[in-house]
């Protein structure tokens, strides 16, 4: 492993910051491996995505399984997306999201709570209801403990990735609980639409992908609203709310990378969401939070990935972010602390640190 790839692996965000000024939007990580964020390169990758392979993440595949829809290619991947995309359309779940969000806000204590942990618990409840059709906080708490043991710190993530290479990191007891819930929920929910032979990997993938990045995006949106004086009072304007969410997704994308693409000759290119969203040639004052920005060009804004790997739950995620932010600001005065907010990596996902606390007091 050369110096560039070592820095990319061990200190991802500092490495990304160090190459941000590369005008060609490309950096070589290793022989036959590149990181790309130039919009023309990213657009070309996404246009030709069906002709490329999508190697699994070395961090996430031991957790989610080799049969996760995130790594499948060709006809199998297409079939799964045809099944899942209609079932993840946001407008199907507005009433469910409203119910879960209102309950979570009503349960908020007057004491400070960790913002990222609160949004993760909330979005996991939502996707749990969608996948299983019922509430099961005990099962979801077990899932969270399992995930945090593996992704809760960068040191643990790297230790699992490099010291236990080639082994799965499943929890047999948790898997039994997940499969039992998926098979027995009444009325049948999304899990009932999944093939039995892939059920474990797809359920875990849906729970993980269906809450982790949405939770981070929600937390970052609340962070930027808190850091922008007067903005919270103006967000009754739906267009401004959508622009605020989009600008948060630009400046603090919940995923730093958009997956690997491999050519038939074995060349691997990884699009960087983080760097594409901060490219000075695309965005004036790229580090400034500005909801009034103009629409970016193709290949410059892709917080939900792109090509055939574009997140099928995008509309659901945006629905959740809008609903949580609107309901929270309607019912509570929100204050965040401390001012320092160094991102925490969970795999390649970027969340606010556990130290960022929210105090939510009732409106009178």
C-alpha cells in the first residue's frame, strides 16, 4: 500500500481535504485505482454504469453480506431494484413517518441528547416499520449495538477490516431475530417481497442503508440551520426548506464516496461525493453554507450516488428529512452545542460527532 492509499485508508477526510485543490479532479491512489470528482468524469461513469462492475466495499460487505443488493450486478441487480424502488417511494409512507416522528419528538427529554444518536434511532424506527411492518424497539436496539461495535469508531472499523480480513462479521443471534421478525410480521411488509435465500443480507442492507445516511443528513441539516441565524424562522417556506436540505447535502454529504466502479480491464474508479461538492471550479466559496446557490451542473451534485447505483430510497430519505426538521422546529426550540463539529466516519459515511448535543425545549 503506497502513501496515498495509506492516507486515504487511515485518515480519509484529511486526505480528501489535502487534494481538494487538484483542478483535474483526479488523484491516483494505487496502480489501477483512481479517485475522481471532476463532473465530466463522474457524469461519464454514471452514464456508462451498466457496463461497469461494482466491487463490494471491503468495510461493509463483511457486515451486509456478499448477496447484498449493494454489490449485485447485471440482471440480478436490475431485478432487485425493480422490486425495491416502488416499495421505497416516499409518498407511500407519509402517515407512517408523521406518526413515528411525532412520537420521537414527544419523547424528547429536556436534558441534552446526542443529535446523531437521536436521528439514527428515529430513522431506524422508520425503516424498521417499513421492512417489518411492526415496531420492535428491542430488535432495533440489538441491531444498533451490533453496528456500533463495528462502525462506531474509526479504530474499530479499521481493525475489523484489516485484522479480520476475509471473515464475515455477522451476529448469529441477531440474524435469527431479524429473520424471525421478517418471516412472521403481520400484515406482511417489505421483507415479504424478498427471496428467502437472500433474506438475511437484504434485510440487513435495507436497515443499514435505509437509516444511516438519512440520519446523518438530518443531523447535518439541523446543524447548519442552528449555525445560520434567523434561518429556522424562515423554513415555513417549502422552497427554502428544500434548498436548505440540498445545501446541507452538498456541504456535509452523509456519504463521502459513491462506490467503486471497475472496467473490464480491472481499472477501479471511485467517485468522491465530498470532493465533487466542494470543487471551487464548480461552486463559488464552496465552504460557505448558502441555500441560495444556483442549480449545479451534471456530475457536480450526487449525495445519493448515481448511475445504476443511485439510491432507490432517495425520495423516502428526503421525505424523512423534511418531516423531521419541520416537526422538530414546529414543536421545539432547538439549540446545539458545542460549536466545534469535527465529522465522525462510520465506514465511508460522515456523521456529526457523538459530542454534538441537542437541547430541545418546548415552544410556549
